[in-house]
C-alpha cells in the first residue's frame, strides 16, 4: 500500500543515515521502527502517578547535557555519603 510520509528535514536526514548504516531501505527502516513501537505496551493515562493533596510536585531537572558517568569508586563514595546523611538527617 503506498503511503506518503512527511518528515521534518532533521528527522529525514537521520532516517536516511541510519538506513544506510544498517544497509536497508528507508521503507524497511520505517517498518522496523513502527513494529518496535507498536510492540511496546501502551501505558493508559490512569497509570500516571497521582500526587496526594498538598504534596509538592517535584521540579524537572534543568535542561542541559546529561551528567558524566560516575566511576565505581565515585558511586560507592556517593552511596556512603547518602547513608551518612540519612542517619544524621
């Protein structure tokens, strides 16, 4: 079945690049992507967490690059400090 698909230019470039990287047609890439998306179970709107009355809504993190990954040693130190904070706090 023929189907016209209009993509923003930036997405079109990424689709063409990925199809070339994988060595498949754009049509095949779109089919694979749609199939993967449709296999993911949809979350009903009612599954969203509801804040009780009077509860503060957490603020979203500021936009920007993701934080750098921590080393194992840094993670252990952070966990140690968090445990100390919960004991004293």
